[in-house]
């Protein structure tokens, strides 16, 4: 067996990087649970017909088949997001869920992408959604970005991850605006306006005139609308200045105002109204969210989502929802690859208990057991070598302390400072800094 | 979309059951880290040729293919255990790992089994392994069951899971015994002796005579060996009484004695030497482990493993290892299905903050935020209904407390007792019992 090569698009972490990932996942989980979201996990596979329903996405699905099973076409695929499986889970379990149902879900997803720089075929997402039966109150559109921003802010403060900027829009606002301009096909306008960052406002105007067949004044106002943004409610006056009236527009403005003003209160500077945000997929029907890492905008959105009036329906009852998905791998993998995050050590172990000779290994085990009982991660030296070699072993693994001697009359050495003190395994504690691996940011400028 | 049906073999949990699973996984992780095992995760897929190498297992593999990719045969499969991917990970990353390398890995695995009661196609395993380069010291064979038993003991004490009994044997012991009896094909004997529980000792003797072509006295002694078991070192005398001599036998007896006597000291009553344990797969070369839940032996082994002299090899260096795998789904799913474990509530939320009217929702958000800052999971009532209805909503979701009023002059009601007291969101705390969901065992007899 020769040395295997990594598979393109399937990132795997070193033990050190995994400590950082666990740190991030633990904090996401904690934030979600503090906000009353319950965890669920869904199976990795869904029936293909369920995966294939969302527009073009079926192109990226991995199919799954028993190697020695039936020879027909595959009928299962790996899930490519956590929304489709969640919708199915809600329908399947509606009879035993209390609505509105608040859930978070942190799992891997798979996409059969062509291998390409920055494209992942397996990656981790952390989703939160709230769904209700029949109708879902508007205030949840305000709540979801607050929870997401609280989670990302925690990563910023605790880990030194770059700060984020969430851009929010509302489909009703744009839709109402277009209808108020008496444009017959608002969806077509949205599709073109969505390209404004890529091709610029002038070419969007051109395309709107030539392809959607609207007048130049109409097209210009659509583009003017898309260029409005503000960190407070001032976007409303700017929109009103364009002189368009429509009930849906008014509704959209009110909803978006509510999101922006509430966010300004709890997470100031982290959320703006940005009226060009459209989100590609068609199923969003109200608020839409995108989030960039400040200074790393080219990485794309690391937390996206929106409201969908019908996440799922069993034919009788429909389940509207609002959700946001944090791209954990998309956020972390580049930071790890650039060495911008480090763990204080690559192992959980705080103390290596040295071994005098194989005959006294039992004593070392006893010391390690006493330390563990009090929550101190400890391991026993694998070889009863000279102490110098045992210390070098600890050093190579990043273990900060080495214990010498037994449960009575023992000594513990901090191998970084060289300081060695008498210690009792029933009472000695490392500093809280050293108890568990810490995550260090090497990006003080962010 | 009609109500979807579960897929056979792909268990999914309710939010309540998921809380129990998380509780278990958290405790496994904590125990593993206390013993200095580092976490890794490997990708879900491996090249098929790597999966197909382990004897018959390739029959159960799920292949994975891009739906719109090349039309040739699949070259990737979902991993069916965590040992094969770990071996590949060690080879791939050997240059940046410190040996002996101690890792734990908690992930889902997939097997393309025919659907059948109690057979899972997707399930969670929790593995610990220690691998070294070239040689791995024998004391790790003693260490691994101690860590596994510490983890399972914690589940027994904290969750009321049934206690376990680990049965340990050593392949060298049996192998040396057979060689000492001058049996030419020890592996063939082992295969038959492995069936002793299913077909009984007499039929094993019969088969050994007829199929392995050994004499009746030889066969009888092989079966006598397999029937020896003890919770202390007394099995050695019993084996010696059979009058067989061989270096490998002696080595195996010493190794097994070490495991049994050390375990008796740290986890008394939880581990026995049981000389009939063989473990089906061929790659184990020394100690082998199996573990049953006491009272639920028919569920099979819930933690198995052993030593393999060459987990992986890159042609130049070989990596011997010893590992144990806890079948988390196999352990939990039946207990959950039988209702033997319950969570104190199915949501993380400790406090529902009631809402007077939509106009004062901001006040309720403020209260919830203050509670969360101090680690109290809180959510705001979804609808500004009559208080009675909001209390019923909390009750339906299992939330123990409802908060009325704002940040000043508020009151909190324990809806179980009906007790309502004045409270300040900056200082009020629920009891530690109520802060987070607790897991309750309904099996006091175990």
C-alpha cells in the first residue's frame, strides 16, 4: 500500500485543525441552544426524486447504490444541503413536533462538483430554521439573523475570526416595486438585477430593456432600487424618493426596517439593508440574507438563507419557514489553510505521566487516573525511557506538563518554563489556560 | 408531496432522542479526551479498491457516483467502518503525526445491508485506536479496554445505561495452544471454535475431527480451552492444567493476565478473560475484545476490537495498532425504541419569555438576551396570545419556566408547580437541574 493521495474536494483536517473545528462547532451549538433551537440530524441519503425537485441542483447530486444490490438506476442520493432533508423530516414527523418548530442541524453535505479550487464535494453546514404550520410570524425573520450574528460574533470575539457583514433584502420589496412600475414579469427583472455586481448597472439596464422588454425609465429605476443600501432605516426614504407605490412594496419595506433596526440594537454594525441581494434559488418568498467576512468578501457568502412560504406541504397543511445556513467549511478551511488559526497544542493531553520502568507503570496509571478524575486530561508515557526522552516526547506532542514519581512525593514540570514543583495528583491543577487546548488567532488586524 | 415514509435501516431521532444521543456522545468525547486521544474525522468516501480489501466486507459497501458524471463503474464507496479510513489517514499523514498516535473518531458509517430488523444501514460508531510506527508496546492492549470501560461506566452511572461485561481473549494464546498440540492449521480450529455458542461444544468437537482432521483428544482440549473464563488470573492455572506448552501460549497468557488484573483494579467486575472469544475478522493478531450489555446479551457486542500487527503499511514502515469501537447506534437505538431513556424536556429552552403584545416584543427580546448572556437558554413566545395560551405553549414544548413582564418588575413562573416569583433577568437562575435538559433512565433495575 503506497502513500495515499488526498481526494480533491474532500478536505480532511489534522488533529490540530480538528481542535479548531470542534471549538467552532461547540460554540455554534451553544449559541443555537441558548436561543432554544433543538438539535436534529437527518440521514445522509434522500430519495433521488426528492433531491431532484429543486431546479438545477440535481446536477450536483451524488447517487448511492449497493455494490452488490439490484442493477437498476440508483434511487438514493447524498443530501446536498440540510434544507431538503429538514423539509422531509418535518413532514414525516409533523404529528410529534410542536410548532413553531425551532431546530439546528450541523452535518456534512455532499455535492458532486467537478474538482476545482475552492469547491468542496464534502463540507459541513450549520443550519437554523423555524417552521410553523400554515403561517409563520414575521418577527422570526428578525430573530434568525440575530441568532446567526450572535453565533458569528462569538467566533469573532473568542477566536479572532474576521467580523462579518450580513446583507438583507426582502423579495416582496423588489416584487412590489416592480409591480408598482407595472412590470409584467418581476421574476425576470430579479434574475437580471442579481447580476449587478458581476456586469455592472449599465449592462443590467441594457439587458432589462432588450430581454425583459421594459422601458428605459423602468429599467433605470429597477437598478436605482438595487443600489440602495443602509445600516439603518434610511433606505426607506431613499426607496420612497423613487416614487413607486405598491402594497407589497410597503409590506417589504416594513419587514426590512424591522430587521435592520432590531439588528442595529443588538449587533450594531453587522447588518445592513442591501436592496440588490436576490439569492439565486427561486423558493425564497420574503426576507433573504447573505453574509460576508469583512476583508474576505471574495470568499462569497458564509451564511445565507431566507424565508420560504412553503418549505414543505403534505397537500393539506403547508409549513412556511425561515432559515439561515452557516458554511462552516467554507468559513474555516481557508483560514486553516492560510495558518490564520492555531491550537495551543494538537492533543487534548495536559499532563504526560512519566514512567520509571515497566515494573512501575501501574503507579503512573494511578497518577493519571487521579488527574482525570479531576478533569485533567492525562496520558502515561508509552516507553520507560530516560526522562530526557520522555520530556522530548511530551514536547513533540505539545503536552505542557510532565509528571514524575508516584501519587506521593511526585513532582510536575512545566516543560516550557522548565519549572518543576512538588505536587499531589489529588490536588494539583494546571492553569485554566493549560487545562484544554486553546485556539489562537494569528490575525490581530481583523 | 405526501407524508414521506422512513427508510428502513436509516434511523432518525426525534429532538428528544437526539438530546439523549448528544448526551452520550459528549460523555464519550470527554472520556476519550481525558485519556489523551485526539479527535479526527475522515471523509465519508474511500476509493472502492481500499474498501474491498477486507475479506467479504465489500458485499456491504454503498458505492457513490456523480449523477451527471462519467458513466463508468463507481470508484468511490461510503466507508463501512472507521478503521479502514483511519489506516488510510495514518498513511497519508504519517509525516505530520507524532507516534504513538492516539485518536478517537465519532462518525457515521454505512453498510449496504439488506433491510432487516436490527440491521442498520447508517449508524454511528465511536472508535479509539493507538498506532505506532514499527512496534506498539503491549501495555496499550491493557490501556484501551480501560478507556472504553471508563466511557461505558460513565454512561452506566450518569444515564442508567445497563452495565457492561467485556470479554477478552488473545489470539496468541489460542494459536500457541493449538501449535503446542501440534495442530497444523490453527486458523481453521479458531473458525470452528468461534461457533461454540451457536452450535454447542459437542458439535464443535465433531466438526474439528471431521473437517479440520484433528484427533478427538486434540479437539476436546481445544474445546476445553474455549470454555475457560475468569474475572481474575485464575484462568492461567486452568489453561496450564490442560498440559499444553508453547512460547506463544505463554506470551498470550501473560498479556491476557495483565489485561484482566489491571481491569480488576480500575473497573472491577466489568472485564473477564473468556477464551472462546475469537472475533470473526482475520486481521486481529493479539488481544481481542467483545462487550455485552448485561441483561441484553442478545443485542450482540456493543464494543469490539483488538490488536492488529499491521493496521497499515506504506511498504517501508508498518503501523501496528490496537483499537476498540463502540457501536453507539447499536447501543442507543434499541434503548430509545423501548422508551428506556427519556430527556427531561425535548428542547434546550429553560425559559419562555411571554409577550404582552406585538408592540412590546422588543422588551421580551431584551429579557431573553439578558438570560442568555448568563447561560440560560431562552426563547420569546411566538404569539402575543393570552397568558394562559402562552403557558400552554411552554407546557407543550416542555419548557419549565415562563417569564412575564420586562427587565424591571418581571416575574417568573415555574409552570410545573405553579409557583410565581418576582425576578430580575440580570440575576435570576433556574436550578442546575432545570438549566439544561437532563437524561432520565427508566431502567432502575439495571
